[in-house]
C-alpha cells in the first residue's frame, strides 16, 4: 500500500525568505501523481502544485516549486519570497494513475508553516 | 460560480442518531470523494465514487455509507454515529481521474 510521510510537523520562515517542506512517499507503481495542498485557517483546501510522475521536469507555480526525485521517492515544496499569506498547513498527497483502476488519494499528516514578520 | 457545497457546515449530535451530510458539485465532475481530517493524521479518504452508482471504499470506510444516484450529489451517511466519528469532513470532486480535486468548505461534526 502507498504511504506519504511528512516528517516536519512545523516549520518557520522569515518573511521574504525561502523555505522547503519535505515529503517522501512509498509506492510500487511507476505512474502516479503528486500534489501539494494548502489549508489556511479558513480550513479551505487549496491546490498549490501538481506533478505527474512521468514528467522529469519539476513543476512550478509562481513562487512555488517542487523538487521531484522519483528514484528517491521524494517530493519537496519550495516557497520563495515567503509572504504572511503563506502561513498555513501544507499537505502532500499521492494519487495512483488511471491505469490502477482506483481513485484513492493518500495524504500526509501535514506541515504547519509559520511566517514571521 | 464553480463550487462544491456541503451542508451542514457545523453539526453537534448524539451517539446513535442517524445523520446525513450532503455534498453537491456544479462542475459536472465524474469523480467525488469524502475525507475526514483529524489532528496529526492528515486527511483520510472514506469513500469515493467514479461515476453514478459506482462507489468504492477508501482507507477508513467503517461506520459510513454513501450513495451516488445523481452525478452532482454524493451524500455521506452515518447510520449510528459514535464519538470517534467526531471530525472535520471534506467532500471533493474531480473532472477526470488524473485531475486536481476541488474541495468543499468542510463540515465540523461533533458526536456526544
């Protein structure tokens, strides 16, 4: 069974600095999708970034980028130029590909990010 | 506005009293899921549906039921709620199997 591990329960970053959130996963599949979701105090789940495992190029979305290491099964999120609005809980998530025939999502336990002014 | 709606947003109930949390999406999405979020455990998938009348268990289905009679609706049913089902519940939908999920605003359930 697939697992997702976020080993940092909490992280802090100074405003305008860069922070990296770690995520590792375990799977025997070769094709899958990885996601980072942000959950601010409003509790709304917001997609930050999405990565297809078959793509070698790391996904980027403005100040957010990932370091996807397929062989190491690592999927870290880098936030550049951190802003106060980035303070939230961040979840890493794994989804099997369509060939698996399932629609299971596996989430990590989350990393709470604090941004210091 | 494209969205996933859940009702109620907050619910306090007692052990054994059947309840239903509704979920509806207006994006014509095929795929829908229910999750529960507990401190230190992240989100765990309860049930999912890949189409009308097609549902399957996620990681924590015990004590829950679902149905998908219409494409837009995916209610979560607790036949006999227990205190260990006190949690924050999210409904989500996705256009394709490989697309991102759109989440509802969450339902905070307390079972006394």
